[in-house]
């Protein structure tokens, strides 16, 4: 038998203050393509990093352990002070420079093109983009452009959380070709028009105004979709909600669907000692099955629904966790498209985000930002949602 080609090796460094949406999306999408992705901490002797917005991630390795590894791609997520920690890490600088000297693919997003690659002289003479407020930090030798994703030779740059999925699919295309990129993009339910306005389908509209500091519960388990969970947590914390991330496992650390390691704030049992204005279930098949099997969690959501309080789910979770427990009864909802057949009422499932009274549901990784922004809009108003969407370069 012909041996299959060696997997493409990708390095994604992380640090304290790294933007967790960017890190998780890059890793998840490249792993979907079959790449062997190493998430490496650049923090001295610490695999766990405190990413932005209170999200804790655990790296696969310390950067020093990978110093001699040959990579096909090095991709730097953004976020501050993560990007400046990258810039000041001599080992990372030397690894990236050696990698670029070999003519390999390299990439950065958000603050990192300006703060790290630019500072290292690796964008000189190239067309590049970065986070809008960092454009003036790109060295004068760089041809600054406002593209959502910019490719120039072996260098790919992009703008922010809201462009990360597009950027990651471009990286798949650069590594594997168009066919593989399309194959990976399809199941993610990406937006047909990147950068366009976002909306939700709303039925039985009710006020979600629960004050300026909503208490939101986001349960996570082994097999939870990391992109979905992290987008929900990150965006709602940006909107100033108090988000409690609760692990259904016996430990705070969970291993998500594409092997990104996340650390919850509390165990589920402790989380359920208080009340929440809103409960949101991320997707991922393993995670959704864990929610469905948790009598504690399902009982808690049933009480929430009976009290006419707010709850929601995305991707596999509406179909696997809510539907079988009667939590979509008499409600319009959507889910991951391959699971629409599990919904009793499929009349509104073609919508990317559906709000029916106190329930919100959505389709998948590519709709997670719209889902989270719809929650922000319902809790705080359209203006705050639009402001956040602009900050994240989603619109």
C-alpha cells in the first residue's frame, strides 16, 4: 500500500492575554483539515495560560519542547498582551525567522501582524493587514491594506476575531488546496457574506431585559465544540455579562471536540447552587450527549424553562440535549443542519439564529458569533451588539 503523506505540522503559540476565540478557531479548523497542530505556551514553565476575557487554555507543550521541530505553518493568534509576549520571546522570534528563511508558510492575525511579525521585520515589502487600531503600528516598509484576509507570497495576515474563521480556511487552502478548504468550510455553516450585517429570526418577541449584569451559565464537557463555547463566553464577557463556565466532568479541565484543552471556572454541582438569567449550551456531539445525560443539568434547565426564564443552545445541543427532554416543545428552533431531522418542528430551522420567546437556538460554529451577538442584542440592545460586532471586525 502507498503510505499516506505525513500530516502537515502547525505551530500555534499562546500566551497570557492571547485572544481565545482566535486561538481556538485556528486550532480547531486546522485540526478539522487533518493537520497536526501543536498549541505551545510561550509562558515560562507554564502550560496553562490566562487568555483574554478570563478564558483559561492549556497548551499541548511548552515552546521550548518544540524548538527543533520543523513546521509547515506557524500561525500567531492576536490579543494583548499575548502579541507583545510573542514579540519579546527570543525563542519564538528565532523559530519564526528560521521557518520564514526556509520559505515556509507563516501567518498572524489581529494585533500580532503589527506587534510581532512587523517588529521582527518579517512583513517588510509585503502587503499585510491587522487589527484596525494597530494599522498605524505596521512598519513603514509594509504595504498596509484593509483586506479581511491578505495573502502575499508565503505570508497570510488578518484582522480580528470576526475574520478568524475565514483566515483559518485560507490557511487550510494554502496548506492543502481549495478542495480540502471547501470540504472543511462546508460543515462549519459559515456566513455566505463575510462582513455583512447579522440578524435573527424572532417569534413571540419578549423583553430579555434582566439588568446590566446578567448571570449566564455556560456548561462545558469533554467533546464540547471549543470554537462555539469560547465565542459564546468571550463575546458575552465583552458585553459585560457575568459568565460562569461550569465543567460536567470530575475536573475543571475538559478536552473539547478538537482536543483544545479548556479550564472551567467551577464544577457543575457548585455552579447549580445559584440562579441564572440565562443558560446557554454550546454544541459538539460529545458535549451535547454529556448535557443530555446529566439529570442535574437537564433538571435545572427544565426549572429555568418552567419559570419562563431564558435558555438556549447551538449546533448539536438543541437536537440532542433539548429536544429529547421536551425543552423545545411548542417552540420554533434550529440546530446543526445534519440534525434537523431530530427536531419535531422543522419549520424555522433554515434560519441561522432563531429566537422564540425565552429560547434561542442556532446552527453551528459558523453561526456562533451571530448567536452570541443575538444574545447581546436581546439582553442589551442592537447598539451594543453592533458596537461589539465592529470591535471584533465581524461587520
